C-alpha cells in the first residue's frame, strides 16, 4: 500500500475524512490490519501494529518527530 492510500485510510479511521457511500469503517480497519508492515519504517510499523492511528498519521506528516508515548 502506498503512503497516499495509507494516509486516506488513517484519515477515515481518525474521522479527518468522511467515509464514501458504500465504504464502511470495518472495511477500512480490515485494510489497515492486512498491511504488510515490513515495507514501512520501524516507527510507522509500531504505530500501525498497535493501532495508534493518530500517531501514524502524525508520523506521515513529520517522520523526524520524536516518539511520545
């Protein structure tokens, strides 16, 4: 999954973007759960595996930002 698609799904889950007609939150969460995390940087992998979707979205905007629990 490219970062653009990942960003869109994260924005849907964090309610920064509205779901399209015919799409469901369950489908978006399923896509996020099925990501092949090995292709992503370690910190992003961590956020996604822990379902820290807001932190993952922030990381996409600023990957050099220090990690805050």
